[in-house]
C-alpha cells in the first residue's frame, strides 16, 4: 500500500511512494502529527537524479525491519530539495554546523518544532566507511529521545540560534565597498588554486565551475585580450578544453554530467542536470565569441541540442534532469567496452578511433569515451574516417539500451538559465530556432506558472508546485530583459519590471539584499538568505544582476542602490572565496565597469544592420533598448526623449548615461561603439 507521497507531484517523492516507510510530505500536518504523537521528526532530503539517494533508499528505506522501526518511533518526512531549496538550505547548514560537511541524501533529526539536533548524509545499512549503520543511528536517537529529552532540546535551540545568527551577514564594515581591488584579489585566488595539469579547481570530485570561468572571460575582456596570451583567458580556455575532451562531457549525445569523480575529467558522476548544461553552454559560447575557437561553439550547440532533444516538454518547458542510474547501475547507459566499439566500427576505422580516444586493452573493461586531446590528432585529421557518421552509429547503438530515468518537473530558475544562453545565441548568430525555443519557454512559464500575479516554483503534468523563491523571480526578470533586448517587444520589459517590483516587495531584507523565501512558504525555524553561489547562481546574485540591468535601461538609480546594498554584503567574501561567489563577481564587474547603453530607433528591418554591428563581438556589459517612434509609454526610459534624426534609423551610444551624438549609419555606429567601449 503506498504511503502519503503517492499524492505528490514531485518525481523524487513519487520514487518513495511505495517504500514501507510511512513518509509524509513537508508541511504543517507532519509537524502537528509529531507533536500529537510526541515523536521526533526524521527528515530526508534528496532529488530524483541523486545516485546515493537511490542507494540509501534501496538499502534502508525499502528494508521492512528498518521501516517498521522508523514508523514506530519517528514521523518521517521526505523533501525534494529542488522544489524546496529553502528547507534544504536551512537543514544542510544545520548538518554542516553539526558535522562539518553536508550533501545528499541529507538525513536530519528534528524536534516537533522543526529544530535540528542531529544529522548526517548517507548512512549505510551496516557499519562501514567509518560510519555507523542507519539502524544504529535510529535506535540511538530513539533512546535519547526517551531518556534525555532536555539534551535534545538544548542542542536544537543551540543550532537554531546559530542558523538565525547567520541567516543574514552583519552589515559591511568601512573599507568593504566594492572596488577593482575586489576583482583583482578574486582573480589572484583563482590563479593560485588553478590546476594547470588537468584543468579546473579543487581535488576530486571536481566540479566544472562555469561561473568562475565566466568571470575569467570578463577579466580578459577588461584587459583587452586579443589572444590566449592573456592569463585570464588562457586559464578559462584551458579549463574548457580539458572538460571538452569527454568523460564528463558526452561526446556522442552532447551535454555534461554533474561532476568528475577524478581530477582528469575522465569518469563522471553520470547524472545530467539542466542547470549545469545551461551554465556550461553559455560559457562555452562566450569563450567562442572571444577566441573564435569553433570547438567552443560546437560544444555549446551540442549541449543545447541535447536539451532540445532530451529535456524539453512538448509545451516548451525544460525538464530538470536525467538520472545517473540505468538498470540499477550508475552510468551503465554511457559505458562502452572495446568489444562493443569493435562491433560498430568498420575495420578501417578502428586505428583512427583508437588513436583519438582512450580505450583500454581489455576487450570487456567498461570505459567512458574521452578524447586523448581536445581535438583529434593530426593522424586522425588526415584519415578517411567520416567522424560524424561514426559518432551517429555509436549514438544509435547506445540508444538501443535502457536509458536513465527522467525528472520531468519544470523549475522556473533552471529554465530561465537555458533561456539566457538561447538568447545569447540569437543575439550573436541570429536564426529562429533558438529564439523560438526561448519564446516558447518563457511563454509557457507565464501561462502555466504565473497565476493571479504570483509565480510558482515548479510545474509537472498540469500541476504547479510551491510558491516561487527569490532565485525564480530574479532569474525570470533577467530572462525577460534578455528577450526584450532580442525582440524589442515592450511587453517583456514590462514583465521584467513587474517581477522586479514583486521581488522587492516579497523578499527584501532590512539590512540590504533579499531573503530566499516569502511568507507564503510557511513557518520555518529560520528565514534563509543565501549569499553563496553554488552549482547555480544564488538568488541574491541574480537579483543584483537584474537590478543593475534595470538601472542601465531606465536610468532609475533606486535599482542600483538596491543592487549595491546587496553587493556590499559579499565584497570581502568574494575576494577571498571566488569559487563560492563567482556569479557575484560577474555582477561586480558589471557594476564597477563602464556600462554601455544603446538606444536604437527605427523600423525593425532598418535596425538589423545596426544590430549586426552591435553583436559582432562579445559585449557583456552592454544593454540595448530599441523601438519605433513614437515611443510607447511601456518602453524603457533609455528610449525616451531621443528622437530619430531626419526620420532615419538612429543610434544613441551612451556610457554610464553620458551619450555621444546620435548616428544614422552602421559605419558611424561601429565607430561610436569603439569610442564608448
């Protein structure tokens, strides 16, 4: 008989609906039950693509003896961290405070008031990995609950007090104003920690860090980099080429896995997350725009193709992830043996293939496809092999296998990260395919997830999930601004304005910056304010970026004042820990740099040559407003009071709101952009 999770809409919760554990969804009812039964709460947090979540579920939550004990002594609550990042943020911070580390599955024991008093991550069914067994943990907690309740309450009060004291950082001290020195210090730290042998930062497991690479690309532009002799650009491109060799990057189907289990990017943790692929596709595209290297454009395009083929709902939403496991084994779908490769290749192709790819000598040893070098060797290049056709045959062979599971919920903030790279492709390369994909997605979000003036976090099968969080409002504001700057329809600018105002009303914190949650999310033991960028940009850094763009498009300085208040909260931290504040560094670069504001006036067809000039090179610190005269009231302030010259298409180029004389030809526009950049 299924447990109450059967009524959930989250794929992760539904994975546990037939466990013998009497799981409850997060909510007031579960905690009311804990108070009524006088039991502690066992909170388990994970997500659908999480391999070790599956392992713990199979080992412990499907075990009838363990489940019976859990049901007799605890109220058991399951949370999908992707739908409730606020709950995840609170309790992973609690576990980190208790143990020094956190991760998923997250296992936390709470009082009926929601106060955490013990926790960890994965617990095995028997003692191993220097960990107690899960059953030992359960029995110990149950015993202490019965015999030493006051000790539990004391720990819960202490941890909750710690959470509340750190939910907002103290106001910045004098001397912590953002400055160029902040960016230089962050760059120095990234340089010091970089691994020039394998590419990337930190030891295994090694994560891709696309936001840090984006910051390096911005530094290179600031330095006027024209080639890869620039240290920032050399670091960025080295990291990107290292990952593009394969292993973590899927050379056949496109797209990236979550991280590498080794320092050489050879063996990935195989889950494919929408947000990783969005952020990586964007930074590969930007690297191509700076260097002209076609490899980077190819990887970006193949990653978007993967999203289009495997992670797109027929209505236009983007799914969340593909599982790491298939047929009960991690990575089985993606692994090859030499024997399988030989069965697909023709005899004349094998020498070229084995010179290009790392392949073990053992005919039956599983391996992940990885190139020996970022591009095929010279021997491969002069071979008669049709590499596209060969890869297509391998991909067709792989498609016959049982594929990994799909988490088909649609999350707003992850969707808009895809829209940002789609719209970048449109700006710099034109074409309708990616533009239509972005328009469909944003139209889908506003139609299905924005109801009665409020945004929902998620959607699946026609049902919306919990109320949206700060990151959803901020991300959707940025994507709406990006679409306005590509298609110039004032409705998208107005939607961005409305979202930004709602964001301020719902999430603002008294000391500057924003809380992650609003009151509609229910009673929590702490109101979290995330300031660190993790695998995705935090809501506060996205909000800062959105507010800075609105300031540039409108000239309204209240937007920038709010952005600056948020930026001041992280200035010293971003300088010391750039990997944890990488998206903030991009916002700081925009705030401290010379922002170029461009207004284009004229008929759409007349403005196309101007836009071709504008997007002929990568310009991350530029905003564009365009429209026909008479300018409608709904248009950005950047267009107001700027008439066309002699009824010709007219361009105004401004730098930090100081404008050059208007120009009426693409050639003069190019010269004006040069003067303003």
